[in-house]
C-alpha cells in the first residue's frame, strides 16, 4: 500500500496494491493493523454507508458535531468523484484550506478524513457508488455543514451548476461558522 499525506495534518490517501490476472483483480480494501499504523482509529468504526449519485450531484460540505463527531474513511466503489475536505479546526495553521482528491474505481484510493473537517464530493460519472466508513453513528440533530460554493473557501468544482439539495445550499458560510466554530485545533 502506498500513502500520501498533505500540508493539512491528518489527511491521508491510501492506494492499495492491486493484483490483476485473467479473472479480474483483487486488493485489500481494509487492513486493521496497517491502518492503525497510519493513525486511523480503526477500533472506532461503527457504521458503513453507501450512496449512489448521478453525474453532477454534489453532496456536502458536511460534518457532525460532538458528542457524535465523525471521522470518515471514504472511497469510490464504482465511477469517479472529486472528494473535497476543508480544515474547520479553529486555530489550525491550515484553517479554511481544502484538499481535493479524485477517487475512482480505477485508482481504488481511499481518503481518511479525521474529525474536524467538512467533507463533500462531486460525482463525475453517472452511478457513482461512494462508501463511507464512519467512527460515530449518524445523528440528524448533530448535522452541520458549510456551503459548498462559499467564496471564502474558493473550492474549484469542475461543474458550474452541480445538482445540490436545497438544504445544502442553505448551510452556513465559512464566516458564519468561524463566528462559532464547532472544532478547535489541538496541537500534538
């Protein structure tokens, strides 16, 4: 497995070793000890979700507040998606910065999104299947988010008019979030 980190601490992309033969391919999509070594809290995973999206669907930018804040291990099972994560840990040296990674069934990559980040993705193909392995159960009352097209974040989306739920269009601006941040940076 190959790993890639970013200037934003905590984010990790994992690319598995894929074994290909005349039958197709095989790879390990999760290996507890290997992921633990990367700092992923593997014993905390409690739920796995799958979503299916049409090309141009944008889901995000979401997070979940304490006491059920979620870390997420995400990957695309079928199709392609632009996955975007924003550092929303107030006081972090990378506060308000984002990382965008293309996840696809071809590259088999996974992205670890720790607690303290807003997460979203844009489906780049029809029938994109997206998997989320999360560290806390879903809680409607703990939902939070930041608007995907907030100019202060400056996220570059490849589609001008994505299909977005109205509730996601009404999420806080980054400035509103910053006035009462959910997460605070703790230097390690």
